[in-house]
C-alpha cells in the first residue's frame, strides 16, 4: 500500500496499490479508504484525563505521564507488581509488540500481559506448535497456492476478510478443486460455484467431527502417504485408532454433511496430494477462525493438521497446511513477547535458557523476570478481583467490543482503580479510561509487520503525525524513565528492531539476520532468518522443529457433541466479519464509505426460520441469552443454514455480538467460544405490522 | 501412581467396542491407582469395531480400520487384559467370577459387556441350541458355536472369522444368499454386489428393513437395491436347507428351500436374522433377564447393585417397585453402537466420581430411539422412531389423543421413479420419527433435527430442496444489477453500469471510477463482460 501526497494540498493524501506477492498490488475497500483514518475528525489529538465529574479534559503529555507513572508505582507498592496488567493487540508493529512485552516484564515487573490475538490465532498457534514444534501461519509462500490442484478452506471467508487473497485461489478453481467448509454460503463459498469446487455446509461447531471423519476415510480408503508417515512423523497409530470411531454415517449424523460429500472430499484431497507428487501442484488445507474459535479449537486445528499429515502434505514442495492470519500483524504480534507465556523469538518464558538469553540482551538479572502470566480471558477475569489486577494498560485493542461476554468485561473495567487506553480514536474502551493517550497510526510511524506467510515487511513513515500525538515507543520510554526501570527503552523503531533481532537470536522465530537496511532492499525475508542465512520461504522441507525432527500427530477426541433443542427461536449464533469492516470497527466505522455500506449490525437468518419466527427482511429483532441482548435488523437470506444465525462483531453499544458470546475457553490455547453460541431470536415488531 | 489403600477391584466381562470404550474412559482412574481393572475377553483378538464388520467382510475396510482402542495404552496404565478366556459363572455370594482356566477373580464391581450373538433361525438342517440354560463353554473360542457348529457354506456375520468366510466368497465372486433383510443383511448384500459378487436377499415380509421402515421407504429401498444388482426375494419364509457333499464327504450348503417350495441356490448362506443378547451368565446367576440383562437407569442390575451391564447385553428399564405389575418390561437392547458408547462413557464417569468422592453424574438420560443408517455407497437410507403413521391418519390420532394431546402430523414425499422417499412424523413441529431414502442431504438435516429435538421449518419442503439440482443457487443472471462482480471492493453490476453510463468505457476506467478489479484482479474479465453487455444494451433500439 502506498500513500500519495496530493500535489495541491499538503494534508491531502491518497492510497495506491503497490506490487507485492500477497495482494499483487490489489487493495480492498478497507485499504483504499485507509487514508481517511489519518485525517479523521474523530482522532484524539492530546492526552485526556477523566475528571471527577466523569468528563475528560485535555492535559499535557508530561502531566498525563506523571499521573500514569504515579498510579503504576502506587499500585505496585500497595498490591504488588502483578496488580498491574497489560492488554496488547495483534495490530501493533513487531517493535511495539516486543517493547510492550519487555516494558511489562522489566519496567512494570508484572507477569500479566496478554493480547487480543488470544481471541484470534491462539488455537492454530497451539496446534502448530504441538504438531510441528513451530507456529508460522503459512509455512510456505502465499503464491505457492497459485498452482495448487486442490485447496480446502475451513471456516474462513477470505473473499470478504482479505479479498485480494482470492486471486491465489484461481488455479484451484480452474482445476475444480476449491472446497470451502462453512455453515454459511459466504462470498468465499460462492467461489466454488459453476464447477470450481464444492461447498460443504456443516452445522456450527461440528468441524472437529468432520475432520476426524475425513481422516478416517483417508486412512480406511488407503489414501495415506505411507512413506511420508513412516519417514517424517510419529503418532500415526494412535490417530488411526482414534478416528476409527468416526465412520462416515456417524459423521453425517453429527455434522449434517452427507456421506457422499465426505467421500468425494476425501478422494479429492488425496488425488490432489498424489498429483502434487507427480506435477508439483498439490493439495493445501487452510484453516480460519471459523474452526479455531471454539473451546475445542486447538483440537480442531490439530485434527486439520493430522489430516494434512496423513495425506503427506506438510513440509513438501507441492502441498501444505496453513492458517490464515486475522489481524494486521497477527503473525508478528504473536512472536515477540506479547503472550503471557512468551519471550521474544517465540521463546517460552518458563525455559531457563530462554530467560537467560533474553535477560542478557536486556542487561537484567534473569531471576528478575516474572513467570507465566494469564491468558486474555483469565486476565480480563482477574480485573478488580481480590489478588487480581487493579490497574490496566490497553494498547491496540478495544476489549469492550472484541472480548467475549462483553457485559462482564465492561463491568470489570469499571471496577479498576485505574485504566489507561492508548488509541488513535476515542474507542468504546477508551470511553471508560482514566487516561487516554493518543498514539500514531499506520502511515505515521516506522516499523515492521510480519505477514501470514512469515514475511517481515516494513512500515514506513509517510506523513507527519498530528501535533500532540505520540508513538507508544516514546510513551514506554517516558514511563520506564519515570519508573526508574532497569534496561533501556528506545523510542526509535530501528533501534528497537535491532534489539528485537538480537533477543530473537536462536529462538524459533529467529530474526537475527534481519535489519531495516535489508528489508528496505525489498528482498523477500521469511523467518526463521538467523544471522548469516537468507531466510526460510518454505519451512520443514528437511525436518520439523521438534527435537526429533518429526511432525507429531496427536490423537484428539470430539467430546462436545450435540446441541440444545432448537424450538421457539433457539438457534446457534456464529459471529464474524463483513467486507467493509475490521475487528471492533473502531477504525472502519469512522470511514464514511465503509459505514455507509454497512452502517449497522444485521442478523443473517434463513427464510424458513424467519417465517417461523414472524420476521421479515429488515425487521427489528432481538437476539438474547443469559449473558446479554442484541437488538438489530434482520437480513433474511438463503445463504445460511436454517439452524444458524450470523452476527458481525464490528458494532458497538447494544449491537455488540460479544454481548452474547461465552467466556469459557479452550483448555490449551485459552481461545474463547465465538462460533457456537446458543441464543434466542424473536421479532421486535410483528411481521406484517406497518410501521 | 498415587497411593490408595484399598483400591476397588473392577472386573469387566467382554472386550468388544463397548467394553473397550469403558476401559479407555476408566484409564485415568486406574492410572491414579484408585481402582484396579481386569478385563476378561473371549475373543483373543484385541477389541475391534463391529460396526464396520460388513465393510470388512466385502474388502472395503482392512483389519486396521477396525481398531478402536490401544490395548498397549491400557496395559501401560495397569489394566489386566485377559483375552481368549471366558467367564463360566458369576459367584455372587463370593463376589467373584470363575474363569475358563479354572481360576477365580474377585470383584467389587462387575460390569457385563458380553454383547450379543447372531440369531440362528429354525431351519431344517441347522442344529438349534437353547443357550439361556447352559453354562458358557470352557473353551472361549467356541463361546457361540460349541455343540452346534453351523454347516459348511452357512455363516452368520458377527466376528472376524465370520467376516473372513464372507470375504472369501465375495472375492471369489460367489453367489451369496442372505437370509434376512435387516440393516446388516441389506448392507452386506449391497456391498457384496458392488464388490462383484452375486447377492440375493430372502425375507418374509413385504419390504426390507421392516423394523425400521414404513411401506413407502421399504419399497423404494427394495427398488434401489434391485437397481444396484441385488436380487430381492420377499414374502418368503425359509424352511430348510439343501446340501451337496464336498470331496471330503462333508455336507456343504447348496440351496435354501422356502415354504412355498422355492429353491434358492447359492455358494454361501449368510444368516442375518438379528442378534440376541448374551445373557446366560446373568441368568445362571439368577439375575433378572428379559431381552437383555435387566438394569436400571444407573445401569445396575435389578437383582444385584454390584453388577452392571452395558451395551448390547443390557436391557435398561426402571426397576419395578413393590406392588408394580409383573408385566414384561418394554424396550430392550438397541443393537446400535451409539447408545452402548453413551452407557460406557456414563458408567466410567460415574465410577470415577464415586471412587474419587466427587459429585456423581445424574442418572443416564433416557435413551431416545437411535437413528438407523444404512451404510452403502449409492443407496442412502436413514430412519428412526415412529414411522408407521400415515398422512391421512392424523385426524384419527387427534381424536384418540383427546382434545389436550397434540396431534401427530405427517408430511411425505415419494418419487419412486427417482428412488426418493421422505416421511416426517412430527408432534408440535418436532420429529417423532422419519424415513429418508435416496436424499442424503435431507437425511443428514433430519437426523440433526431429530437428535436435538428441534422444531422443523413450518414449510417442510424447505428440507427437500437441499437435494435438488437447484440447491446451489448461482444467483440468477450474472448480469443482474445486484450481482457482485468485484468481491474485493464490493462492486456490483449496477455500479459498473452506472460508471459506464457516465462514460467510463474501459476496464481500467471502470477500475479508477469504482475500484472494481483493483483488488485481486480476478474479475477483470467479468468487468469486460459487463461492459460488453452494457454496450449491447445501449445499441439495442427501444
């Protein structure tokens, strides 16, 4: 993406595409309109302090930071270091994600940092680590997909969430090999029309059974790659036994996917893998949040990986498994210490060698580093609790909209002694803050991001930030100084990056061979990129990252079978994105063109269900359960199963989809259940009544 | 392993799929040392998935795909697996079982998962044995055949040896006569025909799967089976067998003779006449038995709280209280794996809770009727529950139920020509039963609706359309004004036409004006088509 200044008006800038393999120079609506964010009248342009009467008054940076530092110091002195919590974001640059982790562990001495990526990539990350010993969204280059014979996409609507990506599906479509698994007939599912492939429409939350059943079929029909399993993996026997209980008719019984479709799909995947060996154009399996955002999301992603492994896809030159990253820096944001159990370079904070290495780079005593903290939902659950968090810093996240069980989160934020929110807009979370710190956004800062294919890319400063707005790097430097912190906190992105590279050296996500100079040369840089190497475009070609060099198949069980009776408007809610919006909508709802196209939440439901409930298109409906109530308009569409309703999660107030979602989490990844929520739907105004 | 002073001794009799599931679920308890578990299994092979035995018998599945448990993991956890042995008696007063090797095994809790054996019908030429009064044989290998082996060329289909016999016939392309048109009989006949053997099903009613299907569903199934190459012989009561002699002088099956005098020749006679619970151990130990070992909602024997039964040998029914009538309890073992696995899971969870002093689970939920699905490639049959009702009986039922009861409603779709048939029987819009033949996607949705107890769409025909060729809605005309052309930027035909009207004549101009085609670029050809279409419309007079 490039910014072009206007020749006539110094402040006016427009966006243009830039040739790049992921998007091939293409941009979607969100990209084209992103310049509007820079000059939005809604920007916060100076620090704001909450007054005793609840209003906000502007303050100078030094006053604001003095206040924050005093509160941090006081909270720590009174309640201990862990009484200060930090909530980060997957949209922060690598430099900020790294520095935020360091700031928390060193300047605050707190273990309690986690981020909104927990709601996004954590299940796939946990599954990838468990299977391969390493987690990089795509362990291959994105354009390797272009020539694939078969691509299976599970639970991702890329045609709307990352539209330029669909160009990479053209090859598989031409070969009739695009398979999309989604309870909705999404724009992505429609790409399978007219002989381009197949849409599989299971009932929500049954993906794990579907994958176990496909794996069973592949094994039972002798479509496995025996040589590969023998040479490159462990654990096949246990997986073989565990999937034998999922024969096709039983899978049909639990998923709603007919047996013929299962068989067809198993055959197609294997045929693609075989073709891959012969011609180099094989089978790729890609997962998205639809299958990962469940309380058994790690096991579901693991089942997708097991299927990929029995087919012999991963770590070859022709096929693969990958997960599609959700946020701007969803990959890099999860590598350098924003996670509660992690140090830079994707190291474990519980590993003494990792602690020693990182402490060395930071010039601190390894014993001074805290241990494992709390994953996001638990961290938010600890707000205001005895022994919990009294003071919270939020960076790059809008938890009031994006976290599950939003009512509880909002109530918990109000119990805090002190809430600091750094954002460029007055988000729904910032409204609750004691101090709001205005920060720079994309085109106003230097930095790096790491894309879904593990490619490190530069973000360059193109326009000056408004007067009064600061970078988080500068804020943390100032706060660390006020807190008399050990180590150093540079405000220069380039210096932070160099330090990040040293801290990551020898880790799984090793950046030590990278520099801004190298990245500025536009040479593609895929991590791991140890010093002296040229990076790793395709991972696992020779060995996996486990000490034994093998991929580990892990047998998983589907234990959450069944669903409540759907009578009197009881339905299963799934949440997700629209083309026009991004995450909590705090940015995109402020772009007129995007807001005009999708100004409000709409509940998508099937005409048969709508008829039963007396709901007509555009009518007001109420969606509720024990946790909350959403009121919005209905969008009646045959693009969804009749037992399922869909609500986008971009909207605020009583249109927040997360008022309804449950904060129960996956025991391995800490991922909440976003994609299988039981709700009751009713018409607010009777259909037929003229209003 | 932590120390537990007096771990309870749990003995499981039977290592079939349900027994194996029980073992797997109990492993954490055994690993903790809170209980010991000894498994006595008559088959010397490790537990395997009997559900797929028909697939195995026609060569569609190999032995490995029948594995459902890891005996090594069980052994490592400390489970004593004693396979190839049978229990010859339950000595309740001594809380022990005697084994076929002469030893005794003490128990605190005894779980019977002895399963069921194939029924052998009364046929002239086949010895019939009453087993319920007989002690099981000392030789575990002849648990079901001792004293009365089946003649050569005659088999049931229950265990691996049976399956191998069938497989040999299928591989040789032999003529296989299947007696009985239940689910297993139909599965094996269809699979054998697909695999190249000649299959003939002989049954005495009018329709196959008469226990599960109504007349319409059964008739459509029979027709589909015929189309798949299976000979269907209905209204035929088998009476006796004809034999010819093998070279070694032993009789071998030659033909089945029916009551009407028909002779049906074949190389192998497969008896598929249902199964009967193996209850003799319980019966000899004076435990109450009906069509299975009678157990209450906690799966405890009516006659002994230390004895439990799960799976195909168990008949779950509320225990009678004093003064209750002595009528035979209704119901019986389902013969399906789903309910058996649920029982195994529940009982293991209950034992775990009790032995670790945790809160015990609630009683096992009353089993809903289990969905029956025919496993055959190309012939889809799913049914469950009450399927006898007729669309035109509804009025009668309404009357019978009085004014308060909701009437049963029946919706039906029959297209025998296309091999399709659906019947949905509902009360309050919720399925009480259904039959679905030849409509796989509809069947899958009906199954979900039935199992959840969900309300059907008021317009039942919505469910039928899933299997129609029009289900993949290709959104009408590609040039409809609201059809999306550029997904990246959400640009419709209408927006492109508008831009064209404003004078943008090329794909590049359209891109600059609307951003269409400036994302992935995959739609530029389609933009060209729209422009073409626009120009054609422009130049058309009128």
